[in-house]
C-alpha cells in the first residue's frame, strides 16, 4: 500500500506540474490573512529574493479538494519553486483549515525519487492554523546541495490513495561554508526581525518562515510579526483562508 500511495503522489505531481497554480483555486478570499501590499503599514517588510526562481514548479496542494472530500484544506507555506535553507534541521510548515481524525503522514523523497527516505505517521493537529515540524526529529537530515520533495498527506481512505489531501514543496540545503562565504546568515544568526530580513533577502525561505512562526508563538510584537509573515507569503503566491495564526 505505501508504494501505491507513492504512485498516486507521482501521478498527482505530474498533474500539478502541467496544471494551473494553486492560487487560481484559492484566489484571495475575504478572510485571507495575506494582506495586499497597499494595506501594509510603513514598517519595513521582508523582501524575498529567490536564489533560483526559474526552477520547475515545486508547490503541491492548496486547492479545494479537501473541502470537496470532507477533509481539511492543506497549504504548504512554500514558494512555487525550490526554496533553500542553511539549517541542518530545517522546519517545514503548512496551513491546515480544520482538525481531522484522519491519519496524517509526512513523506520525504530525495532527488533520486525511487523510494521515500521517510514515511512518518503524524499526530493530527488539534486546531486549525499553521503547523510546523522538523524531519530531523524522525531521523532525517538533509544533505547539502541535494534537493528533496516533502509532502504532508491526510489519508481520506486507506484503500483509495487518489482521495488523499496532499500539500508539499521542495527544499535544498546550502552548505554552511557556502552560506558564510556569500554573506548569508549562518545558523548562529539570531531569530529576530533583522535575521528575518537577512534570511529573506538571501533567498533562505525556510529559515525566514520558521523564524517568523517562532516569534509569533512568543507573542513578541505579534501584530508586526504577523504582518511580516502575511507579506512574505503574499510574495510567494500563498493565500491562507480565514484565521491561521500559529
């Protein structure tokens, strides 16, 4: 059964690569937390500068199939291209529209794509909103200069993988030596607003998002951090329906 599910993930990925972007299905609903640039205050907002924006499409999920099947909507908080990290234990984040009792699975596939290097059952989050995890907690450490696909799946029917609700993206780790040589933030950089600016401007998407979510959980100038997160997501084409604070 795991390989059947991987087969459907591959088919879904092919469909996604040739189909329309997720933003067409989601649009920007009235309750979206992703504010339009004109509505933002005059604080300095983080500006994401992709390192390789011309790579193949990388974001999966975010459409309305979850609602149609009775499951949650899942949206990976990633741009639609390979995004980067300098961390050996990066954080992967997604939005979940509602609590579900259905099984959830984290899948990680390396660039060879033959078999998953991780298929891990996850506890279902007890509330809607933004949720994050670190694959390193399950024994997976990303190698530098190699890309990986990751998926969070809600299993709607174990016998029918085609009904799964899936969201995910791609990640690649930059080596510490390369990051430091290029003046990018190294892992020792503090998680503060200045660090967020540096991460975003260096193209280290995953590190900027993880830091923003951490700061929101600390209730440190939460309104400002929330606007920074909204702005960064808006730049990547991610629109979250309703309330989604961590």
